[in-house]
C-alpha cells in the first residue's frame, strides 16, 4: 500500500486534533478526588506499572486509505492518551492497522506514555525477523515494549529470536497470545515450561474458562496478563440490549454496561490490562472510564457474574 495515499493534509489534521483535544478526561460522575487517578497494575517481577485499560486495533484500525476514518481515529487515539491510556496492541495480522498506527503516532500529542505492543505472525526465523523489523518501521518507533507470538504460531522458533532481541535491548518484554479456547491446553504447557513476561488471552464475564487454570498459572509463574475480546465480539452487549444497569453497579462506579464488563475483567487480581478495540470516541471514553473509581471486590465480582448469567 502506498503510504502517501492516506497521508492527512495539515488542515485535516489540525481540525481533527482540535476536536480530539476537546475529548477531555471523563471519569464517572460523582467520584471523590482520591478516586480520580487511573487504576494501575504492576508488571510482575518489575517496578513498572500499566494503566489497566489499553487499546486494541483488530479490525478498527484496518482502514487502508480512508481519510475520513483516519481523521476519526486521530480523535480516538488522542482521547486514549488524554484519558491516561498507555498500552496499544496490534499485529501484522490486522491488515493496515500497524501502518495506520504509525501515521497517527507521528501526529499525536502526549504519545510519550505509549507502551507499544505487537506480534510476530509468520513461520520461520528469518521471516519472523523481517516481519518484526517491518512492524517497527510501520509504527515509526525505535523499539517495541512488548513483542508477542501471535496465536502460538511457530512459537518455538520465534521464542528464541525474541529472547535474543530482549537480551540485545531491541524489545523490553516478550509474550505469547491466543484468542482461541482450543489452544488453551497447549498454552498452559508453554506457560508452565517457558519463561515469558506476558500472556494475552480471551476472558470476559461470559467466557471465564481462563479462571480455572490459565490465570492462576500466570500468577504462579509471574506473568502479566493482557485480555482480548472483553465484549466477546459484541455478543454480551446483545444479551443486555434493552436492559437497565442494576442500581448496585454504582457501588463500583459503573455508569454503563461497557464499564460493568470491563471492571469485571480488570478487577480480577491476575489481569494486568484489557485491550478493547474501538473506532468511536464516545466508546473509547466510556471504556477508559472503567479504569477509574472503585473496583469490584470478590463478593461484587460474584454478584456481577451471577446477575449476568441470570439474564
């Protein structure tokens, strides 16, 4: 794809940036001053912390040369950083998403907090190296914070490369991902036997199989957990369509179903960060608000899960 095809004009960028800057921090109404700091969790084995709400780019950032969509994503990305966001996750699997991210990051303000995470998704050592170098160029950054092996693909080969790159300072953390339950048994064995910094997996209020073995194992092994598919590709919103949020959700500062679902995830002790994907500013702001205020305790989490299951 020709990068010039979707370069934004300075006029378009300035206009969209002005709108983006108006997307101020919107933590849930009524919070005490003490609650108006973004919730952060520590990456195991380090002193580094991450804001618990990140940003995914699957499908939403695969926009090719659509200038109108690029303008809208400028607002999304600016609102993400303005609301305390840090971790952005992508992959070569996501079409033009990495190229689009690079275009946006070159024009965005307050990108200093960026925690850049992507993946290697190919077969073979040299192909993996070329793909990771290509991703670095597309993002237009000097180094990735996290490089992950996508869906376990040729993981034995790539893990050797990732370890060498980490030793050389080319990446800071290494990880592995899956979004498919059928890979959970193999993933469990990898987590048990290999040294990794991060694991990315699917977990939400409807699909909680990761609670049984993977999340406890990650805790035992000192592995940070990123969560994908927090809304089960929209399925859980369809289940609550037309239904009012329970009054007691206000006890943990939930003002929407989206916040309800995200707070359920990030309140799990072993979850480090969740990465919902969106191309809409108002959805982004709603997602980010889930990283503020009171978090559900064990009893509240059970109440939330039981309530959803009974719907």
